[in-house]
């Protein structure tokens, strides 16, 4: 199964036809909610909490609803058809910039700084050497933000000094293998599979991103959202949801092999690939989460800086005041 990544929203997307996974229903007394996700690692925590019964143990019947892109998922959030969701913060920042009030940002589940990056042929040792080369990347994604930032750091113009080729995420591996592009910017699992090709090396990953150095912010950090309706009507359910997320994160952090077995159906990775993906990601506990989100926590400050950077990179029109969409009371 191909992992789909988060994309920018310039306006509220229409809700695409979702696929509902067949998870067993819990006792009738449980409150029922819908979580919007995908096979990207930002959703591992919620998926494990469903599969392992962690939500059910807290009286929550959380149904999984899959969407191919963040645009589709955020469209469902805007339409009020899902209660909880995970997404890359870039898509939510775009909606914040448009003044959307249908959701609140409630947490960031992980730090995936080494699960995405710029991959090049073995003879390339600097960004400057990519001048005149073709670089494959999925436009309006966190990978796109990463390469724009890396080029800026190196003094290269994305519209003149290199050729950025817009490729759907599933096509980047084959384009690189077929020499249709000279370099690739990708995220797991394509990132890991391209990296494993002979004569290929990682020139930079998300830890080279400008904001990572000061704020540990990747180009598109994962965030968890709750609908404004749920925040108003049932805050206790969101607190129980977050307890389940932290228990799932503990499994991902302390028992990666066990967690991997629960994820294979979702991701289509091998057990070894899945364990590697889990281990190269940081999974926050409640104490770390509070430190990140308490204003002006480093994550909140970093997100504001990211919003301002996205304006400079012409990815959104204006920078929203991120703290107006943040509610850290559930952790």
C-alpha cells in the first residue's frame, strides 16, 4: 500500500468518498466518534489505539475513516463529517490563513525528522551541485517545502537554477530508478526504498530544515485536530482520546515489534521496514506534549515561524496567528 502524504489546502476541499475500515464495534455504552487518517506514520498512534482496544477501554468507540490526502481529510473536517483527525500542519495552516474556525489543534503526536529527505546520486555532495538538475517532488507537500528551503539556504532559485518536477508521491521511486529525475525528495516508505538503491545517498533530511535547528519543527509536522463542535460539546472525550494516543505512543516507543505487527495491514510494509520506520520516529509522552504546547512552547513558536516561512515561499497567502487555533487543555 502506498503511503499518501499531507498536502496544502488553498480552500476547503470537497469531501472525497472515504473508505471506512471494518473495525469491530465496542459495547453500546461507548460514545462513538470518527477519526480521519491514512497510512502515513502520523496516524500510527490512533490506528494502534483502535486496533489494540485502547480507546475502547476508555469508553470511546473510535471508527477509522481513511482519506487519500490531507486535502480530502481537512475537507471532511470542514464539512463536519469527522470528529477527530491527524494531518500535516501545513494543510491546517492554510485553512487557518483562510479564517476557518471548524477545528482546534490539540496535539502533535511525533517527531519524524529522519523519515523524509533529499536523495541524490552518490557523486553529489552538496545542494549547489544540483544546479541545472531535475528534482522530483510532490508539489504542495512538506517535501516541497523542504526542497524550497534547502535551495534557499544554498542560494539557488527554484524557478531558474533547478527544474522541480511535480510527481505524485507513488511515482517518485520509479522516476528516480528510470533516470527521469536526477534527485528525489520523498517521505517514508519511498524515502527508505530510494535510499536503499545502489549509488544513492541522503543529502539532507528534515533535520536540515531551517526551523528544525531552533524549534525541532519539520517542514510539515504532524498534528491532531478535533472539531470545534466536539471541543465545545464533549471535552472529556478528547481527553480520553489523548490518553489512548499516549498509551499507543508508549507501545510504539517501548515495544516497536509489537506495534509494527498491528500496523502491517494499514501500511503494507514488511515487519522489518515497519519497525525501522517506528524506530526512526520520536513518539511524545504526555509530559513532552505539555512542554511543546504550553504557550509559548517551542512547537507553538515554531509553527508560527513555519506559517511565516510558507508566506515567504508563496505557499499560503498570509500567516495566521497559530495560538488562536491551539487548545492544549486536553493533554
